[in-house]
C-alpha cells in the first residue's frame, strides 16, 4: 500500500499590513480609554483643585483687607449691628473693580455670633443664602439659613473651612478663612455644576466619537499599510526572481528613507550576485578548459607510449616528460584552487608575528637568482631600511611569490623587475614593479577577481588564481592593496602593511 507523508500544517502568519492595522486600532482604543479615564476620574478632581485654589486666594485676599483695617469692620451696640461704612465701601469697590474678582461667587462675612455681617452674591442659585442672586447684597434674603450657620460654626471651631455642599440640582464648593484676631470669618463659594455637566456631555459623545475614529483609523491603516508594504513586496518579488536564476532584477527607488536605502542595497546585491554568477561560470569554463588540455595530452601521450613508441627509448622519454609536465601543470591548478578556497573560507587563518619585511623580501628575492641568470633578467631589490611589521610571514611570502611571478610573466624588454620596500609609520609599503606592456584601464577593476585574465593574457599559461589568492591573504590581514598601471608603461602592484594590533581593519 502506498503511504503518503502527512501534510504539514501551515501556521497562520500575520502580515505586516494587518500588524499595522491592529497597531493603529489598538493605539486608538488605548487613547480613547485614556480620555475616558481622564474624564471619569481626573477631570472633576483636577477641576475641584483648581476651583479650591482660586477660592482660597480670594478668601485670603479678603481676610487680608480685614486685618489691614485700622478700625473694626463692625460693632454690636446693645445687640444692634453697626458696620464700618468706609471699610464696606472699600470692599464693594474692590469687588466692582475686580481687584478681587468674585464674579460667579458668593461671599459671606460673619462674626463670632455666627450671624451675617454682609453677603455679596453674583451666583444664582446660592445654597448658602436664599437669595435672588442680585449683585451687591441689595436683594439678599435670609442670609442666616441653617446651612450657612452650620458652615460658620465649622469655620470658627476649626479655624478654616473646605466643604462641598449639594442639592438635588446643584453643588457648591465652600472655602472659609478667619481674620488674624479670630473675630471675623469669610466664606467664599462657587458652583460646581458646570464641570459635572461637561463631564457627562463628554462621556455621552465619547462612544460615537470612538466609532467614527475606529472607522477612520481602519481606513487610514489600510491605505498606509498598502503604501508601506508595497516596496517590501517588490523586494520580496525581486528576491524570488534572483532565487529562480534571474539576476537582472533592479528595484525602483522611489523614496530616500530606510526602505529606499534597502532597495539600493538590494540592487547592489543583485549586481554583485550577477557578477559573481558570471564569474563562477567563467571560472568553470576556464578551469574546464585548462583541465581538458593537460588531461588530453596526458591521455594521448600515454596511449602513444603504450601503443606506438615501443622500444624507442628517446621518444618514450620525451613523451613521458610531456606527461610529467602536464601532470605538474594540472597539479598546480588544483593546488591553486584549493589554496584559494582555504584562504577565502577562513580555514587557513593568519598567525601574525613581529618580523622585518625587508629581511623577508631579501630572502624571497634570493630564490629568483637562478631564474634571472637563466633568462638574463634582473630583479632589483630596494629594501635598504628595516621595516618592522606584524603579520603572518608565510602568507606574506606567498604574496611576494605571486606578485613576482606575475611581474616576470609580464616582464618588459629591459628584463628588469623591482621589489621595493618603503618604511612608513607603523608599517611599510611594498611595491613590485615591471616595465611590461601595462594593463588597460577597463581591466584594472577586475584584475584581482578569481580567474580573471586581461585580454593580453589570453592563451598564456598559468592558473589565473595568483592575484585572487594575494587579494584574499591581504584582506585577511586587513592590508590595503592595489595596482597602478598604464598601457605601454608597465605596472606597479603594491600593498601597505601595518601593525594589526593597533590599526583597525579597513
């Protein structure tokens, strides 16, 4: 019986668009909840504190006027109340001129008998006095209600007063102060009905306002999320195109924000991937070609030795030498590929130590004496001064051999190659100079790429990996490198060495 693998259940993944919509909706609900909380729990207490502070300042200012009066503000002559007319005229003028603004307030003056001396009304209705609300005290009636007498008693017994009194239709805040001698009391009150009504109105409109805001936020979130995720979707589509093998993808950069910079980086990545893919194809083609030639020769001469040469020792030796040479060539190619792979993937790491680069160059240059004598070439060493550096000497020796081998490969008619060491602060600069044909400008940017060959090198022997290995080694050390060249004037390959323990990698 054929068995089928169980289907993998797809987990629901919320898209960025829905995440943005939920975030904006959540923020709206949170804001509305905060507004409702402020209206319900903070608006009325804060309003009451503000009103109390204002009433306290008014009561204190009025009591200060009493304390500053040179004559008593009232007397009781055999039970008959006699008021200081000058003082009360001053109080009335102060209220009218709004030096002490009592608009919307009720002011009650009393003495230790708990009876009213004077009452000023600009608030209607007033719970303390059964009044018609006329300003100036002209129409005040029953200024000694049970409620106001109770409040006066609290004021004189406690020394100060703070109360909120309520009726079925309104509520008032009362603040009372005593004069310095304790003979007179002032109660200032104001209505609190407006804030309660305002809070109820705000709460009543909050629900429809919340619904309208939610609808608008959802619509805005849909439009914004679509606008926000569109470039991300283009990037995703571009990544899928690259994954399918289309490296010609370029994303249009509309905005210069973070996503715009991401699109620019994506385009740069796509270009580099395309270049790397093409380079890999070129490497494969070149390696295949270079492998095919020695393998064909090895097979052909081996068959010749086996079938035709017979006992002809001279021919057999010649053909075997060709087989050995081609085998060496094949081995050199394989070794170069393996060496480049080790350096690039990090399996072969530098082991830096302190040494003299001029001394290393002297040792390496000595190994080319036989080659120079055989071909009548000259390797000129310019390393007269010590150049202490910190690097891996074995890797630096490979770099020198690769650069010198490349220079001898392109040596000029004068047969001169120069190896120069220039001491610098905390390091040195090493140059390998040849007077050969030079390098065209269009080849310079790609000279250190794997298996890249300039046009004038086409058909020449070599693995084409020497400069790539040199580049990988120098990059591992964090050393700067490059080439200066002009057609017909030779080339100068250079790199600078520094103490990697104190200098950051570029």
